[in-house]
C-alpha cells in the first residue's frame, strides 16, 4: 500500500492526520490533494453562508 491512515483527530477548527506514506510518493502532492478536497467540501457545505457574508471569499483571523 502506498499510504495508510494511521490516526485521525482534531479540534473544532483543525484536523490532525498521521499518515504512513511510501518514500516514493511526493508528500506535497498528497497535501495539495487533501487541501483541495477539504476546501471543495467546505465550499459546498457552506455555499449559502459564503454567498451571503463575503461573496466568494472566506477569511479567518489567525491567533497571534
């Protein structure tokens, strides 16, 4: 197997993922795919809210 999900958890505003990945795989491609898929799901789930509040943009303040 090229990769295996070892552990998954998170907080209300983030997720934690531990993945065992084969050395031949490009981790940047994996991360890009995960981010793309999660952003698409978030946009689909909160589409009405995003249209009402900010148009097509979503902003979040980072803690300092």
